[in-house]
C-alpha cells in the first residue's frame, strides 16, 4: 500500500511542477500548505483513533467488538469530517483578511475551494489506517491503485495548463479521496 499511497500524495505536486508556469506553481505550492497541515492534523488524530480501533478489532470477543469498532470508526470519521468542514469555514473567513496583507496572492482564490476540500479529505482519512489494522493490505493497495489511475486518467483527458485547470484536478482528487475508501470499507463490511 505504501507505494501507491506515496504516488497519490505527490501526484498533484508532480503535475503542478510539470505543467504550471512559475507564477502559478508558486501560488499552488503556497496554497498546498493547507493540504500539508490537513495531513498533519490527520496524523495527530490517528494517534487517538488508532489504539482504540486496534484494541476493538483485535480483542477476544471479536464478533461483537468488530461491530462496535466499526460503529466507533464511522462515528469518528463523521465527527472528523465535520471538524474538517469547520476548519475549512475558518479558512474561508480568514482568507479576505489575509489578502489585505498579501494582495499579490489573490490568484490563490482560484484553487482555494479545491484545496480546502482536499484538506478536509486528508483530515478525515481514517480508513487507510483501519484497512492496515484489519489486515486488508490488498484492499488498501487496490483502492490506492484505483485512486492513482483515476487521477492519471483525469490528467490525460483534461490537460492541465494553468491554475484553473489544476483546481479541477484538486477538487476531483478531494471527491475521490473522501468517497472511494469509505465506500470500499462500507462494501467490505457489508459483504465479508
């Protein structure tokens, strides 16, 4: 799972570096700091979620605890998703104030919504951890492969030429990240 996870994490930065001009790339990388912060928040939250999930998933009474672990994880995922949306709202509220101090960066506005959406998707990604803890490495590998191929096909179909095009890729990645793995976990939970 690590290879495709790493490819997904660096994919949009690789595409931006390859296809954006220097000014757009600078705007993209500055805005991408939000996504990096989202990943750090996710790592911090994982420190709290992972031990309890692991304990519930690997306890002696696995049948009942597996159900309670899944209920716990779905509730935690939803709470983290709401928390991410709350943080995103704060970013949108602070953005006009920030622009007063840095008016040259107004162009970041083109990618702000997709970056916030991608940040929210990174913050709320607890399912990768769940798949690793539950021993579903192949499922995670195939899910990440699907995400990576989806992003690559998107880039091939919709040529990235500027920051506006990049915003579409970022939003597509956010939607895919926030939906595909939870859907896979849900289907796996229902049919296994």
